[in-house]
């Protein structure tokens, strides 16, 4: 018998405020003091990225607040309560404070009085890193049930004068409940079948936040979009194929690709490279924008709610972000 980390619940939360593309050009109030008004258009944002709208957290609403709501939905979906959970692994680059971890804040807000909680920081690849770490905790017997969360408030690290970045990102959270279940050890098992993680710090300057302990300020996101784009399709298809090879599976066996939702052109390019049609890809980028580490669990939750992802389906998630860091997780839902 082989222990498999199996998804038994999923949920998400999006803040109430929805901002449509045209609002950036028309004048957007209530996000910062004053009005955001950019030389941009709905047509540019939509045609270059596929994004139509995104959600922004309310003043005072933090990453851990969004995460808690996603966890409550995931726990309800699993029919569990917080004290049934042994560990929380939270992927984020926008934790409420430098420390303690946002995960311990979620632990407290859920009323969970035992177990352990920590954050994982691999930017947009954070959720595949978190899933891989949670899988290791379960397979090694250190935890039986793990809440794996991606939660972000990227609206807090936007330079609202930089039209090349601030129209692309949004806020939100998604969560999975993973449980140790016994499998046969073959790729017919439900649960995580394989994963692949990579990073290459030589590319750290093409996507970063210009703040932290070195500046004493939180800082703003800086991105050379075209350069990141250049790396994305190739590395995403390659990592998905590596996970498939580890599980002795092929792309034809994939029911759903659930990619990081940064840009519809990257999503489509990767699907094409994998030889898969777009009707096997879950896309939420049009409604959420790029929510960094939250985008994959959001898409998994929305994909299930839409009736796309069903028990037994083979799902591959893949993501790339600052670092560069990238990776994939292959699982049977
Ligand atoms: O999640 C982490 C990973 N991140 C990503 O995967 C993002 C990867 N990159 C991308 O998605 C795309 O590169 C972007 C959507 C960021 C940009 O699309 P692009 O087709 O690469 O455009 P570009 O950066 O080459 O800019 C084209 C033009 C420029 O003008 P010039 O130099 O051609 O005159 C920009 O100044 O578009 C201009 N531009 C804009 N115009 C209107 C840039 N931002 C805007 C804007 N509205 N918001």
C-alpha cells in the first residue's frame, strides 16, 4: 500500500469589490487616497492578457482574512472542522506582517488549537510548492490532514502609476484539504501522483518587489513582462511533462490543466505545447486577473463548482513566477 495525499475538500474566497478594465482608464476611486487614472484601455488589457476584471480587498482586509474564508469553504466541502486538521501550509508573498506567518494567523482565526502552520514563499509558483510540501508531510506520516492555501493581496504591492503591472493583478484566496489515504501505488490512485519543482535565481531581476528589510519599505512589484513571458510557455510545458513522466503518464491522459492564471496567451501557448485543446483547460484569468499563489486553488475551486473537475479526473497544475520559480503537480482528483 502507498500513502497518497488526496483532495477531500476545496473552497475559495474573492473580495466583494470587482474592478473592470475600463475603470483604470476612466478613473478608479477607493483603492488609494485619490484617483487612479491610467493611459490604458479595456482593449489593451483584454487583448494582451485576457483579463477583463479582478477583485480588490477592502481597506483593512488582509491576506489571512481572505485565507480564512477560503479555508472555511474548503472545510465545509470536506465535512470537517478546524481541529480535524494537523497542519496549515499557506503560499503567499503578501503576508499580513513580516512575521509571524500568515498561516499562524489563519490557525488562530479558525480556532485551531493544535498542529502546526507555516508559510511558503515562491511567488506565483507558491501553490505548487505548498502542495508538494504538504504532500511530503502526508507521505512521511507527519500529518494526516493538511489545509493547503494560496492567498494574496497583490493590490497592496502595486505601483499605481505603472500601467505595465498594476492592471494585471488581483486579490483572492483558495484552499484545499488534503488527507492521507491508502492507494495501490499505481497512477490509478486518487491523490498526488507526482510533482516537479525548479528555480533559477539568475532571473531574480525580471520579477521582484523592490522592498523588504533592505529598504525598510514594503515596496512595489517590478516586472519585465516580455522577459517573463519568454520563459513561461517553455518552462511550464516542460515541468508539466516532467511530472507526467514521473507518474508514467502522457498528456493525452490529462482531463484538466489548471494553470497559473497570469495571461491567457501563456495558458493557450502551454496547452498547445502539451498538445491539449483549450476545452481541457480551466481558465479564470478573465475574472480574477493574476492572483499569484492564489490563482491555482481559486481555479481548482471554480473548476469544481462549474462541474468541470470531477472525482477521478487527472489534473495537472503548473505555475511560474518571481525567482524565477516554477513547477507542477499532477494529481487524480
Ligand atoms: O505571474 C507571474 C508571471 N507573470 C507573467 O507571467 C506575466 C508575463 N508577461 C505578460 O503577461 C505580458 O508580457 C504582459 C501582459 C505583461 C505585457 O504584454 P506584452 O504583449 O508583452 O506587451 P509589452 O510589455 O511588450 O508592451 C507593449 C506595449 C508597450 O508600448 P511600446 O513600447 O510598444 O510603445 C507598453 O508601453 O504596450 C504598452 N503598455 C500598455 N499600453 C496600454 C504596457 N502596459 C500597458 C497598458 N495599457 N496597461
